[in-house]
C-alpha cells in the first residue's frame, strides 16, 4: 500500500526554525494577518447566520426526505414488486428445467391476472425486482430464440454478483453469435471472461471466445484463450480437446 506524509507534519528541526521565526517582527505580521482573516470569517458567519441555517435546514430536509422515501415508498415498493414477480419466477424456473417455450412465455407475459416479468419491469422501474426481472426476461427471450429482445433486457440488467453478471454478459455474446455479429459476440465473451474466474463459467466463455476469434482472424487471442483453458482449467469439459484447438490457433496465427 502506498504511503504518504500528512500535510502540515513537521520535523523537530523545522519546529525549532518556526519558533525562531515567530520571534521576528516579520513573522508577527504574518500571524496578525491570520488573526485578521479569522476575525473576518467570524464576522461573515455572524452576518450570514440566517442563510447558513436555511442551507442546513434544506440539507436536513433532503436527508430526512430520502430516509422517509426509502422507508415508506422504496421498501414497500420493493416488497410489493417481489411479491408480484413470484409467479413469473416460478414459471421461469419450471421453463428452465423443461425448456418449455409455453412456460417461458408465461414467465414473460403472466397469466390469470398475475404479473409477468415484462409487467414487473414496466410497473416497478428502479426496484431490485425490476432489475432482476430484466435478467429473467432476457434469458427467457434467449431460450425463445428472440435474440434482439434478449439483448435488450439483458443489457438493462446490473449485478454485483459475479456469476449472474458474467452469465448475462456472456448470454449477450451468445445472442450476437446467433445473429452472426461475431465482432460483437467476441467483445461480450471477453467481458464475461473478465467478470469472474469461475471453474464452470470462465472456461466456457474462454472456449466460445476462442472459437469466435478463429472466425474473425483473431487467432492470437484465440491461442491465448485456449492456453488459459489448458493451464488454468485443465479439469474442465472445455479442456477435453484443447490441444487440437491450440494447434489450430497456433497454425492460424502464423
């Protein structure tokens, strides 16, 4: 960790020099100037007390208003949004297990008066539930082969969770790959790789990025990706035929 010296810190020798300087008339003038400045500051505070109190009052109202909004508006809104999303989430989980298109559609659009993910996104904008619904919607559209909508909703999703973040980012890469937009796919696969170092997700996107790199004349990067699979994820499924891919990328990069 970098270290630094605090401003105003003085050595013993510099303190002695300061004492010497203070005994001189010139130094006395300096301290008088500082005293004058302090007096003027006190005068300004006294003359502008009303203004200062108004500013402090506004700041206090703002803080209290924020706390009140969070307690009485934001938190109940979050709870209501999560409750509204429950049925859609159940449909998504069932659809994800069975790969049933009808269930993905129910997750997206709702049924029997219950909200779907799109309803949650539109009616509870700014909530954590709406953010999570964007992920579910994006993944649902991906499974339905609606790649444009998948990109739209996955791009709206933000997460501090490395696994979810990497999956959403890599899935955008999958969409671009299906749309034959290989440069964009390559970009998002690399973002997914940089999101986390996970024994399952990272080698998967390393392999996908490697394949796309061969397709778009980025063989040197592909070679780097394949070598990383071999060196860092040798026990992964992606490492099964990695030597052949390394040989292919090596030959293409020459």
